[in-house]
C-alpha cells in the first residue's frame, strides 16, 4: 500500500478548506467502503455525504506524479473534499479491500495514453503548424492598438499628468477596454495601473503616486516603442512563429508549456527547493498572485512561480501554498527572461530537504557586495525589468547600526536591510530570531532593490539558509 504525506495532500488539494474538510471526513469515519487495485495504482472509496446516495470517489496513480481524481459529488472544486478525504484514508493506513480496476477507468487510461502518444509524435515531427494568415492579421491589429496607445501618451504628456482626473480618467478607462480588442492585454494592464495611481493622486495629492505614474508611463512608452519595432520586423521577415522574446508576454501573450519547451526553455531532472512564499493582491489585474521563490539545488539559480487567481473565479482556482520539501521535477519549463525566470512544471515528487542540498546551495551564493550591486544595477537599467533581483548571498554578519539592520560581506562591505515599498514587512522579524548563529556566516535569500528616493540599492530579507534548515522571514 502506498504512502502519502500530509505535505503531498496539501499540495494536491485546491485550498486549505478542502484539506480541513477532507481531514474531518476521514476522522469521523465518512467512508463506508474502501478499495485498491493489486498493483496499487488505483484507489476508490464510497463516502457518505449530503446527497441521497453515497459518493464514489477515486484516485488514479497510473501517472505517479500526476494523479487523476474523480468523484460523483456535484462540487466544482478539483480535487473535491471527498477526494482529499480518500488521500487522508491512505495517509492514515486504513484497510483497503483489493479489487479489479473498473472497465471505464481502463478505457479512460487508454484514451489518455493515445492522446499522449499523439502529442509525442507531433513534438518529434517538429513545431506545430502555424496559421500564418491568422497570425499576420493579429500582428497588424496589435500595431493599430500600439498606435492608439502612443497617441494617448502624447496627449497625456502634452496636458500633464496632473490634469488626468474627472472626465479624462473615463477616457483612459475606455482606452483600456479598447486595447483588449487589439490583443494588447499587457499595455492594457499598464494603462489600468496608470489610472489607479492617478485616481489615488487626485484623492490625497501624495507625490509617491505621481512618481509611480511617471514610472508606469515610462515603461508603457518603452513597450510601445520596442513592440512596434519587434512586430514590424516579424512581418517584414515573415517570421511570425514563436520566439523567446519577452515582448510576446509583455504584449499579453500567454505561453503554453509545449511552446516554451519547443523553444528549448526546459531542464530535465531538476531539483528545486522553495525558500520563500508570498501572496499579493494586484488591484489592476483584480487577481491574487501566489508567488514562490525557488532555488535550483544544482546551480543556485533563483526562479519564481506565479499562480494567478482572478477574483471572479476565486473559488474555482487552486491557491498555491508554502512547500517545505525539495521538489524533484522530471521536466522543468522556463519562461523567457534573464534573471529570476518564471518556471512551471506538470508534475513533481517531493522529499524532505537534506543537509547536503542546503550546503550545496551555499556554494552558489554571491559573496561580494560591490560586485553583486553592480550586476543588479545593470539589470534594473532595463526599463522593462523589475526594480529588484532576488538572489542568494553568503554574508559574514547581520547586525544593527543605530535602529537599522545592515548586512556585511567577508570583505567588510555593508548594505542596508530594508522593506520594499508595498511588500509585507520582514526586517523586524530579524529581532525575533532566538539563535544568534543565524546572523553569522549564513546565506540570505533577499530582494536587492533600488530605492528611487535615496538613490541606492537595499535588501529585503526573505529567508536565512543554514547547512541544516531554512528559516523563513516571509512564508
């Protein structure tokens, strides 16, 4: 009989409520019958519920790292609480009666295998065929939208950002809606961010909103200029297929895993350890974003996972959660980019992080502050880049100067530890650490960011990595 940890159940469940409800069903003895196949790939249970008849729920582990859940209940969550409860039954070592895998499950497996085989053949034959006429039409439409955006920015700059209020904001809202018709979800998002900042500026007159609006406008202008040249070149050279240019996503394109893998943006047999986890609400997108910061145990590269949960569909989209175990990933897929690339994967197995893995991470950490800061400055000079870089840094000591925390490298260079604007605070948690050894000769996962008002690079600490454990300041 297979073993399933609570960490695995938490990762498979759609949210914390499903975990809690599934655990309750299991604890109160909700299952009246339990079955498993002799080869241990299929589990099924009959569970009492609120309906007239018992629910039949199952878990198919024919693909070990990507189980399939089914249930006869009407829930739209996936997997539902009954499927989660079945996992807890396995976790608790309940007795399962041996039985033959149902015929309908065998047929479903066969259909899935056929689809996978077809997909494998298509990948082997090369890139999928592209509808050139449709792609060309879309690019021309995007160019029209970029011209519309450029005209808006010219009018706005001539009038001045301070005049963007009242009825004029309605004009820009209308423009934002129009950009969706031009396949420009990216610029549309920037316009929405601009509107939000100027609305706040009209309310409180704080100069920070004006500075942020100026920054957003600068980024939008850069996107319009670079995207216009990028799209025109694709038309001129008749190279309208996929490429790894970040402008595809900046314009609002949505990548599929097979597209990215076809471009060679993948790594086989990757081993990653999550070092920090955060949840943001993006007011412009009207979405919650679950963000995980992961370090590649082999290379030390720090990458990011992003899970978008629109408010309109919040109850149907699984919320990601903190992962404390090491993920072994058969095929890791990267998004285009240079630093802190976004990553995704289809399936993974998990095991407790070992001391060897943690010690190996330390060997890849940066050690010299001046060199690190110079590299970060060069990166954030790119208008389309974030104004921060998350990386591992091996420090000599973290201490205080007056009321401020500073980090010192082995050569005696120092840098200020500070919370990024708009980010959950973490610096104060350094004072809560009970082990003084955590602040001497360890590795910090931190966000090196540019403070515009102070014209300097500072660091927000996310986690401290030792040879034995990861101490998270942000979960």
